[in-house]
C-alpha cells in the first residue's frame, strides 16, 4: 500500500485503526495496566518506536514469584524504573539494579543477610512483609532491628501482616 491508500483507509467511515498511528500518550496510559513481562514480550521487539516508548516508561510495578525472574530480560530492562516491587517466595539477591523502588512487598521474612540487601532501597517509603496463612512465620532477630532503626529515614508505612511473635523474643 502507498501513503494515499493508508490515508483513505483511515478517513473512511469504516476505518480500521492502525496501532502505530496512535499517539505515544495513548500507549503511556494503556501500558500502566500491563505487566512488565507482557510489555517486554509483547512490544520490545516490534520496532524502534515501541522500544523507545518502553524505555521512557517510569513508575512501573514489578512482581516476581521465582528468583530467576529477577534476572530475566523484562526485569533487567525495566529494573531501574520499577518503583513498586512485590516478591513471592524469592530469596533476595543482588537488588542494586532496582534503584527506584519506593514500595516493597515481601512474602518471605527477611533474614539478617537479606535485611542488608534491602538497604539498597534507601528511599523506601512503603514496606509490606506478609505471609500466607500456611506455615509459621516468626519475627527473626534481625526484623525488629531492620524495621525500627533509622536505616530508612523515608519509610512512611510498614505493615507486618499474618506474623506471629515469639514470646521469648524481646523488642529492645
């Protein structure tokens, strides 16, 4: 098709919308509701325009269930622009590439080493530590120190859900 044919299709009463004819702002709005995995796999390889749109997205939400997902292409590509991160059953590893995280949800209780890894999130505002109602989830020795120190001066909200407290443990 030539350019004139393209214009006649667009201007006809039964016009078929060409995806690439939409303005970038529409994609910015739509992409807010799409997972980073789907964004990457669905749009990254289409063309340079979509790659540039993906590269300019900010304030993204990343959710992972398996540790290997953190090193997957979608997480590597979007890591520095993920502001909300949720991790299910994932042992924390090198999180330094996730420099924009402001909200962190963990479905594991962080041990002492993991607490030190989380210090990468110096601008953390929201911390949610939760456990599904199966199994036992106890405060570790490091958790009170982790939450109640001044390591996170920007921390605004901290929720510790479905967590049992050991009676013999002290908060001092």
